[in-house]
C-alpha cells in the first residue's frame, strides 16, 4: 500500500508511514473532537513552554513515543454497544491526560482505542525517556483504579497495553491548542506499535532504544525479541517492573550526553 500523505510504498502491516510517520487509517470525527478536548486540558505553564519551543520547529528531535492501547475494545463494543463503549474508552484514556501533562509530554494522536504521546517534542528535557516511563507507570496505576469501577458497573476490567520506544521525529508548527504536525522518520512509530505483539496487558514494555536511557532508574525484565512486522527485523524488548528507590550510578550531565551519543551508534540505520 501507499501512504495517503506522501505516497511512500509501505508494507501491508504498517500502522504508520515509514517516511512521514502519519497514521494510515482515517481518524474518526469523534476521535478528533475528543483529542481537541484532551489538548485543551493542558495546563497554562505547559502551553507557554510549548509556545516558546515553537520557534524551533522544523528541527529533528529524539523523542520517546508512548503508546496506550485499550485491551479487548471489540468485545467491549459487542457487549455495551458502540456509543457506550466509546464513552468507557474515552473516560479510560482521559485518566492519562493529567499524568502526561504532569511530566510535560504532549498528546499527539487519538485513534479508536489508541493514544499516542510524545516526550521530547515540542518541549525538550534531557530526561525525557525517564519521564515517559514514570508517566507510563502512573497511567497503569490509574487504569487499575478505573478498572475497579468498570468491574463494579459493567462486570469487566478495563485494561491497557503500554509500550514505548525512542527515535527521531521532525516537528512542525505548534498551535495554541498544543496540536502540531510531525514526521516520525524511519518507522519509529511502527516499532512502538508492534510491541503489542507481546500481548501483555497491564504492563509497560519498552524497546532496546529506550532501555539504554532508563536502565539505571528502573528494574527491568528482559523479554527477548519480538517481531517488528513482516518486513522489518525483530526488536529487543524489556518489561518495566518498578522504579528503583536509588538509581544506579549515572555519569552526570556530560556523561548523559555521552551515553546518548554512544547509544545512537547502535540504533538502526533509519535513526541516522
């Protein structure tokens, strides 16, 4: 198939364009409206920081993409009906908003039962991968509490899968509503989406490209390799178990930069 945005030829299982990073399915009007509500909830200090970062548009950034996918949404629709299921899903994803904004991430896309978040665009922090993992763990805990509510009201637990990967994007102009265009180069977003192949609900999974930057701060379990899709190589993934009370020794700000550059040497060619 071909990307509807840039016409790049793509493998059939791609979720996002390998060239420009745009989603390959049309976004429903209801999703677009709800995304606007989510971005409108961003706190004023975050909006101001985004406006200041707006002058840097067009630059390539390294971001950590956080992908939240609702488990068994089709079964939910069959049980409750499309409208009621959409309300349950939106309410579950809304829980993530204040957590994302607390760590100064931005909500990039809402589509069906999936939420895409960037840490590192448009607002940049040296510890964006670490912030992303902390946000993922907090989202998981909030969803557990929400699952108790859905179990009591509807008789089922609301569950999500959360996956993260780090890679390059090019940022477009940032609007006053915190919406912006982006190009996620070389399949970064397909990589994070394909971690779902591990099928581990209510877990936080990260690729090797994020693991390099967060390993000193979290206890992780090595889950080996999963398929990155029929036309790409397998990717090594890890499960986040918990934050470490005392992080392993890091090498300071200068060392962090050196660690970042050293890790980039081992990224695949599309990250160059």
